[in-house]
C-alpha cells in the first residue's frame, strides 16, 4: 500500500467518489490507500458534503508550510524523546482525533483530548496546547470547558501556579459511566412518554421498547465498567505466613 502524502490527482478521485456516493472504504480500495487516510482527508477538509479537491490540496500545502516553520517549537510539548518518529506520532494523533470526531466530539475538543492522551505526563498547560495545535487561546479555553463539563479532564494548578489539564488513567471509565447514565435518562424520558400518550397505542409500545432496551443497556454497561475497573486496578493479594497472617512472601 503506497505511503506518502495524497497527490492532487488522488484528491480529485476522492471528490469524484464522494460525488458518486461511494463509501470511504471503496474510495480507499480504488486508490490503494488505507481507509483511515481517506476518512482523515475528508473530515479535515469540510466533510463528505463540502469536500473539494483543489481547496483540500491548497489547505494541506499551507499546513505543511506552517509545520515546517513551527515544528521545532510546536511539536515539543507532546512528541519528544523516547526515540519516537515525530511524523508517525503526528499521523497517529490525526487518526485518533478523527476517531473521536466520529464518536461525536467537535473537532477542537477532539484535538485537545488527543493531545492529552498522548502526552506522557497526561497533562498539559493551556500555552502548551496553543503552541502544539497552533490555535488561539480562546479555542483551547472553549475546548477545555467542554471536556471538563463532560468529565473527560480535570484541572489543577502546578507549583508555578499555572493551570494544568489532566486526563486520569481511569478517564475512559468515567466517560463510560457518564454515557451509561445518559442512556438511563433516555429510558426515563421514554417511559414518561408512555404515561403521557396512554396505553395501547403504537407510539406507546415504541416508547416502552425504547425504555426497556435503554434500561438494560445502561445497567449492563454500569455493571461491566465496575467489574473491569476492579480487575484492572486490583492490588496483588498479600501472601500469608505460617500463622495465617499477612506478611511478605517467603523465599
């Protein structure tokens, strides 16, 4: 499968494929490219309904020019050390951001959250995010407020009194719990509709089915999340000495 950046001709083929209603996977097969490459290309350049090959190509050239001009300073906040390939890290960052966007996160929120995920410390300051993403402080501030409201990040001040933004190791647990509670609210609201519309109608049956399904899914997710968390974060059992009391393991 060929590597390297998309050419202008390939972008024109993407635009034609979208106009014909082809799925990303089919466009990717025709170009012998990964589906993720096509998905990322379309999502970062207007989406399937607004994608234009010429504009996408010019935008990519501008981004590449800005990256060359700011790379020594702009990439240091996230992708330094450990012998990493900076280009590979950038590709992975874009791929993860695209995935989060497909999961429903707005683009800037997805970019900020991805930065925090791949930062070894699990935390960055606002200035580091601005520098790495090459966006305005206002954009970062708005994204941070949204992610904090969703329970995906937290903030605290460091020793220099700067605000730092963190993703904890159990951030996905917290996000899963919030999602399950949202599904439970759907069940509650659907069941209220049953009372309002009265028994026996097709709409009532539909809402009751939604409520029952949502209840089951919510309860299953909550139960599974708690079980998995207990397994992942369980401490090793202490060994017992000859008297049956906890102690260090004998050699």
